[in-house]
C-alpha cells in the first residue's frame, strides 16, 4: 500500500513563503490525482487543492487561490505545495492525500 510522507513544515513570519513536499512510496503516485488539505486547531480538515496525474489541471480553494501552487514531479514521486504571502490563518497541519491514503501531516505555523 502506498505511503505518503509530508515534510517542510516550520515556523514562518507573516508574508513569508514556504514549500511543502509530499513523497510517495511507489510509482502509482504518477497515475493518481494528488490533493492537499490542512487542519487548523479547532477546525475541520479543509481541502486546499487537487492536481491531476500529469499536473495539467489544478483546482484550488478560494482561501488559497493566487497564493498557493500545487506541483508534482512524477519521476521523483513527489508533490509540492508552494505557499506565499502567508497569513496567521494559514497556521495548520498540512496533509497530502491520494485516494484514501493520507500522510501524517506537517505543521506550518505563521507567526511574528
């Protein structure tokens, strides 16, 4: 069964940028949509966006549109979430997902 591992989360100042990675354990990665979600304390898990297997099409939640970019490198079995103009409300645990498989999450904290 494929495993997903997120990395790259850290503390960042408001207005800053950060890129998260999601590494998959096998090459089925390249045949599946890839989604990113986040969950802030006390809130439900929120969908951020989804990209198609080739990365040709990507949809984003309105809350991140224009600030976040999802990309993928199928040769490396890695997806990325590039985040810019970060705000305190972006503080959350960020997860990647394919089919019903979730990663363990990586914490992003936006604070001055």
